């Protein structure tokens, strides 16, 4: 015995990982028979367990690809459904239930499905066999069954009984062989009866001489012969409980009792009877069929391998790739780009970011505290073009503006700079990392993208509170006192002008887009002058104007109000720009209260400089140190082989590349195995001949 079947089953398992490819099928024994012919009983007697679906309602609707694997030395027999991932099932009634569920899941309207259920059974008591159980042929379609059912079952069986498969045609002894659907089907595809084994069940139901004559049948001669069996499980004896113990011995004992009681079946008769004989025959026939198809299998594998090699060459230039190397390269490249980024994002860049943020806050404060006067009021001070100059002349007003400045400055210093600065910096880092991801190999890998983004946010979050506390602490002195020297003033005067010009530009742009939205300058002018008239009290609106007024729609009025706001804002800024140029604003001494833009810019600048010092130490340096290490932990050694594979396969191109390589490797492996089996077989044959 070469154990060829076992090895071929192993090979088939490897091939199944390559993917379904029609050309690579290894021979199996296909079991066909009419309903109630005793098909399940025969299979169960071979397996030693009751595990097939039972019931009157057409319980086998899908092919069951049953692989029996002789496994010496295991204590508990078990089954496994390869496709379901349920693990080892040692309770055969559970297997039976699962099979029933899988079968009944095929909708009644479809009647049968050709999608096979794969079940492997491991036991020291089973032979190595590959069997396919098919739905039983039906004679008459039941009233609740679709008319085409009969044909569908027959078509499904025809699909499986093709060469090189061996056909196990089950017929019951109490039915005339001429009426056996199984034998008729087998004759259609195997007219010379070369690959069909006839099984006659229920031998106990006919007279012994009649049974013997069936087995001797000359009308339907089969090269592999007929085997008679009595595979019914006898009624329970006290010691035996169904579904828990192995039924082989009890079936064979019962069967032997029958056959030995009838001399027609004596060893001299030359008739093949009994489940044990059948098992041996099946093993023998399958082994021979496997051997005979070995060369064809080798040729098919070789062809498949050539195709895979060709694809590998043409599509992938013979470039080796593994999920590991793919990840390692991607990670390296990413770390590299991160390093390059870190070199360009340091103190000056953070400083600029933070300053821009504070500039905006300063503008908001100015708008809130200084630009809120109607323009006419501010414009009353035209002579020196500084709208604040007259307001600061009298003592009382001067106190007002002193307080205004103190309040503004204090609003700025108490803004929560620590939190703001940390947030701005952390957000900038996070979004830069996202940019780097988008430009990297990881862009197409959701898993890695998340891992990287989480690595970044993890570090940033961890440092967030301590950094913002540190920054807040170190800017504390500015909350009480701000020293300004002339140089700082001069520099901030320029900065403030720049900031105002930018704001002016934005106002003008917004005005333009409103003009475009309203539809032309003329229309804008009309609605704006209408709104001015409302403001001056020349027109009184009835209600709140939500239904429109003065011939303008509510939407137009709304846009008009925005235009008026922007016009006023622009006008104030233009005036403030002139004010900044005035002599008053040229020095700290004369401009402190009259030029709040400059004063607040100095404050913002001081806050920025101090905050950046700490941000650099507490956040940037820490981030630059920990981030690459965190990447390694999350995407490097930290990942299991399965995770790395899953990662690589997220990219369709990589997945196909890996698939081709894997297919090639697996085919090379099975080819080698098949070749060595063939070598072995040839040697055995030579030795046999020599003997
Ligand atoms: P299937 O529909 O072809 O799978 O047939 P089953 O294996 O379910 O058997 C149909 C019926 O025949 C059941 O009641 C079995 O108990 C009975 N049966 C099967 N084999 C034998 C046998 O060898 N002798 C007797 N007397 N009954 C059998």
C-alpha cells in the first residue's frame, strides 16, 4: 500500500488554497442512488457514525464533499467544515445538525444547489477516502416540490459522475436492478462499466438466493463488481447508544450474522459482501484511480504552473515580493519622508503658525473693542486722520481708552494661550502626518492609515495637558506686566500694518463675492443705499423684514447687510492704516493707547516667542523622538503574520502580485510532491513486474 490516496488528499488540500481551477481535480468516489435506496446508511456504516441529514423533506440539497482521513493515534474522532471555520467538531450529532442547516439553507425554489459542502472526518477508524454524496434521485415529484426537481437532481449528479471519478451506484435489493436509477445514470457516462462499483443494499430484505443472483448479475456487468451489504443500524441494544459510539462494529456484526447464516454468501461463493469488503474495495479502487490519474494530474499542474510563471514574468517582471518586504519598504519610505518633514518643521514654522493665530485673535479683539463705533462717530476726528485721537484728548475719555487697552491686552494674555498654542501645533503636526500618509504607499491601506494617525494622535494627546500647562505657566508674567522697548514697537508697527492690509484684502474679496452673488454693482448699490436709509431712520421697516422690503427679497436684504458690514469694516481698516502711518503711532510713548493694533501685536509677539520655546521642547522634540518608534511598534514587529498579510492585501495590485507568487510556490510544491509519488509508484510497478 503506497498511501497514495492520503498523499493525494494532502495535495488536493494544497491545491484548494491555490484557488478553484477546474483543470486540477483529483478523483473522488461519487455516491449516487435513489431516495431511500440506503445510500446514507452505507456512507454512515463506512464512516462509523450517523452524521448525514435525515428526514423526508429532501434533506440533501447540496453535494457533500466528504474527505475521510485515517488518523492513527487520536483519541477522539472529529469532523471539520473547512469553509465554516467552526473548528473540530467531536459530536457527530452536531455535524448532522450543521449539515442539515446547510442543506436546508438552499431555498425550496432552487431545490438543489451545486455549491458543495466540504466536510473532513479524522479518525483512526476510517480509511483514507474522498467521497461525494449527492442528493438522491427521486422517482415521482412530490406535490409540494417544483416540477423540474427531478431533472435538476439528475443534472447535478451527471456533473459529478464524469471521469476520473469512480461511481458508487447504490441500488436496493428489493427493487429490480432494471429499475435502478443509479445504474442507469452510471451506464450513460460509463457504458462499459469500468469505473462503477455496484452496491446492493438491504440484502436482508430478499431471499438469500435472489440476493446472490443479483450480485452475480450478468445483465449489467461491472468490471469493479457488486458488493452486497446490510448496512441498517440494528435496533438499539442496552449497551449501545446511537450518535455517541462508533456504529461500524455493530453494523458489521449484524451484517456478518446475516451473511454467515446463508450459505449462498459463503467465502467459496466468490461473492463480495459486507461493509468491510466494501471499504477495502473503495480504498483499493480509489488508490488505483489516483495512481492512474497521477500523470494527468502532473500534466495539469505543470500547465497551471507554466501559466502562473508566465503571468509572474509578464505582469510583475519576475519581481519577488512578500507581504513582509512590502510592509518594511513602505514603512522605511514613510519614516524617511517623516524625517525630511521634521527637518523643515521646527521653531520658526511653529512660531509663524502661532503668530498667525494670535494675529487673528488680535483682529477679533480690535473689532470687538475698537471698531464697533459707527463709522460717522469715528470719522468725527478727521483732522489728523486718527479716529481715536480726539477720543483720547479729554481726561475722562483717556481713562476709557486706557481701560480699553488694558482689557484688550488682558483678554489676549488670558485667552488660554497654553491650550491654544498646543492645539495649533498638535493640529499642524497631525495634518502634516496626514499629508505624508496621503503621499505614501500607505494611502491605499486603511488599516495602516489608521495605525499611523493613531500613533500620532496618541503621542500628541499624551503630551497635550502637560504641554499646555507648561506654556500657560511661562506666559504668566505677561498677564501682569508688559515691557515694551522702541525696537519692538517699530517692528510691531510694521507687522500690524501688514495684518490690517491682509484683513482689508479679505474684506474686499468678500465684498466682491457678495457683489457677484447679488448680480452686479448696480444692484448692490441699490440695496446698500436702502439699508443705509433704514439705518439712518429715513425708512421704517414694517416687521423684521423677513418677507423682504423696498422691493428687495429677504435674501437680497441679508446679502445687502453683509455688504454694508464689509464696506464699513473696510473703511475703518483703511482709516486705521492711515493712523498707523501717522506720527502718533511712530513711537510707544505717543502711540500706546492710540495705536492698540501695535501694542497688541507686541503682546502677541511676546506670547508667541515664549510659547514656542516650550512647545519646541515639550511637544515637537518629544513627537519627533517617539513617533518613528511608535510606528515600528504598530506597523513593524508588533504585527502578526496574518496582520501583515491582511495589510499588504488591502492594495489590490499587491494582493494579485502576492497571489501569483503564492500560486507559483504552491504549484511548485505540489508538482514536486506529485513527481516524487510518481517516481515511487513507477518503482513499485517495476518491482512488481520483476517479481
Ligand atoms: P437514503 O435515502 O438512500 O439515504 O436511504 P437511508 O439510508 O436513509 O435508508 C432508507 C431506509 O432504509 C431507512 O429506513 C433505513 O433504515 C433502511 N435501510 C437502509 N439500509 C438497509 C438494509 O441494509 N436493510 C434494511 N432492512 N433496511 C435498510
